[in-house]
C-alpha cells in the first residue's frame, strides 16, 4: 500500500526550504557584519599604536625644541654676563693705568 502524501506536502517542503535559505542568508549577513567590525577593530588597534607613536614623537620633539630655546636663552645670558664682567675688568685695568673708556649713549 502506497503512502498517501498530504495535499500540501509540496508547499510545506517549499516553506521549509525557504525558511532554511532565509536563516542561512541572515547568518551570512550577520557574519559579514561581524567580519566588518572585526576588520575595523584590527585597523583601529594597528593605527592607534601608530597614532600614539606619532603623538609621542611630536611631544618629544616639542619638548626638545623648548629645551633648546631655554638653553639658548641661558647661554645668551651667561655670555652677556661674561662680556660685562670682562668689560668691568678691562675698565678697572685701564683706570689703574690712568686711562678711561668713553661709552657711547644711544
């Protein structure tokens, strides 16, 4: 005796196939989204390191520039003091010899 199939068997089979394909499509789109997020995160981690290195390098360079400026100011000040001390010493020696230095007033 042959089994009798229900009248809507073909329709039910098609609905099951469509459901299976819909679930697979949904899973695929979910995986694509996850892959995109993962790629973004990996790029962010990679470039965050490079950005941090760049920022640190810029900060170090800025600090070095400021240190150089301060060093130049200190050297200029010390040179000025040295010249003034030498000038006073020469003036004292000239005074002892009975000579004088005439300064021009500007």
